C-alpha cells in the first residue's frame, strides 16, 4: 500500500531511541524527511546519520529539551530554517515515573506536566500555522494505556498522560477546519530499552533472568502474552499520519495486545 508520504516532512520528539527511533525509521522508509528531537546530542546525531545513510532521506537532528519553551522554540526554528515547515508532528517525548500522590513534590508534578502536556501545547502553537500554510497535516500524540487504565505506582505519569489525551481531542476539534488531523495513540506493553534496563535491574540479585521477568509482566497484563516491538507500533503510527487515514480525526487508538479491560 502506497501511504503517499514521500516528500513530506515529519517532526518527531523523543526520536533517538525506542518508539521514537522506530517511527523515524518507518517514516524514512516511506521517503519522509525528518526533524529529530531529543536531549542527548551524541545519540541523536548517530541516529540521524544512520537513518539518512540507510534510507536516503534528510534527517535533521535537533538536540533540545521540549519540556521547556526554549527547547520548543529551538525545534520550531530549526524546522522552519531547514524545510520551511512540517506536514507531520509526532509528539513522543515522555518518561515513566514512580511515586505516591502523598509523597510526590510539586516540582515533579510540574516537570511531568511540562514534558507530557506543555510540550504538545507549545509545539502545536509553533507548527500548526506552518501546517495550515502547507495545506494541512497530521499530529499524533503518544499517550499511554495508563491514561485510562492507570498503574498504581506512577500517578504523576497517569494523570499527565490523561491530560495529553484530552488536549489532543480539543486540538483536533480546533484545527480540523484547517485540514489538520489530530489523534492519540495509547500503547500497552512495548519492548523499549527502558523496559529492558528496568528488568535487568530488578533481576540482578536473583539470577538475572530479565527476559523471564518481562514474560511474567506480559502474562499478567496482556492477553496476547507478549510485548510489542517498537516496529509494530511504528507501522500503525505511520499509517495514522498518512492520507490513508484521512477520516481519522480526534480519536484515541489502543495498541495494547488486549491489555485494556473495558470495551
């Protein structure tokens, strides 16, 4: 299936590893030019160089922190300078947490709010006018199944991802008149380097069977009884950002192996 993406420009945050890197490669395979944002410059530069070499597309690395207004401004400026704007925005930057509501300080709440919500708000303000000038576009927010089915150990993550999902719905209603489609994706268990790192840490004193630990997690939470690969998720994301999904507006899509327990 031709996704009709060749020649488009996509801005991706959290693009140097895990889901973001898989999505970057999937877009590049479709002939999409990329603006890749992440905080770790060395890893980001290496990812951009590899993508450009393997797929023959432009891949502009922008080392910045999108949790700050300055970082978003830097990303928007670089996009305009290189490409004049963008057709696609994938808001992916985020991280898990571990706290209780009673113990989490204000600054932790603020940091996650800035990363998961305000980054999306500021990027919308910066890139939507440029998308409108180009005739439209697509925005996809990477939230989480935890936005509607929270895990007990990360309330700050759960709450801010739920807010991101609601922001996405409101943005969709506001910009659909400009031929800009906005949607949300709520992944379940995806085998990212963070999951592997955590599993190794948790099993280092009990034999080191990190793969067995992850299998137990999958058995407990996902009826499909396995984690998704980042590439599986990337295929769905790229489709949602293409014209093949032209009637998908303001929706939330669960890619969770059956993890969601409601209809």
